[in-house]
């Protein structure tokens, strides 16, 4: 999983939590666990072949991890480069929290490849509890126009929330630093 918790000298950002978003209407039933009651056979065959593929799987996971880390680095550079603009928007509106959207694609091949598509500042709000003003159910779950990417590539969107880093010390002295978002 890509690490979206990034920071710049004055700002920090993290993924929006599900509890911050409007609820989703869900339907249907849960997964079936009938697989565990199947007779012996194919599972043992797969277990014997698992040892042979362990090395290749390890190499693949290292390549994917390096590629995921490149997304995190790109997002950190984006936050650092856009820090003055984000701070100016928060100061103009007297807000303390900003919401951003990060778009990337994941190819569905032997080794998953991640590619940055862009990051955008969606807006600012007074507190973390007001994120729903920007991330409305229509914006999150409604119809939208997105570019079509070829060859089984998945288009992913991550919503991020951030704010200023705050230095908190004992008795008003700057000494111990604590990072707070929202």
C-alpha cells in the first residue's frame, strides 16, 4: 500500500479516514467461507509449488515496493512545491485544514506498476469535521468523467487531508514538537 502520509517543512498530509466521509449505502451479503470445507486435493498441490515461487515472489514484491515509494516521494515533492499556495489559500479563507486529491494508475501485470497522474488541491475548510462540505457523496460516489486507460490499468483516486504542523511545548516554551492535522 502506498504511504500517503507525507509532510513538508510547514504542512503535513494524511489519507482521509472512512469515519470522516459520508456513509455509503451497502447492499448484499458477505463473502462465502465454503472454501474451507472443500475436500483435500488442489490446496496441497498449490502448497507444494509455493516453495518454488517464493524467490520470484520476493523479487516482485521488492520491485513493487520501490515503485510505491516513488509515488510517496512524488507526493512529498508536490506538497513541498505547492506549500506557499496552500498556506495562502488557508490564510485568505481563515481555514486550518485543506483537502487534496491524488490520482494514480496501477497496471495489472506480473509486477504492478504505479504511475502518477496528478495531484490537486480541492479546497480548504475550517476543521476536519467539515471535510464533508468538499467531499460530498455526489463527488465521491456519483458519476464522473475520468480518462480511460488501456490494458487493464486501474485508475485510482486517493483523497488526502492536511494542515499546518504545530509545535507544542510545555508551559508555552518551544521544546517538544508534536505534529497535528486538523
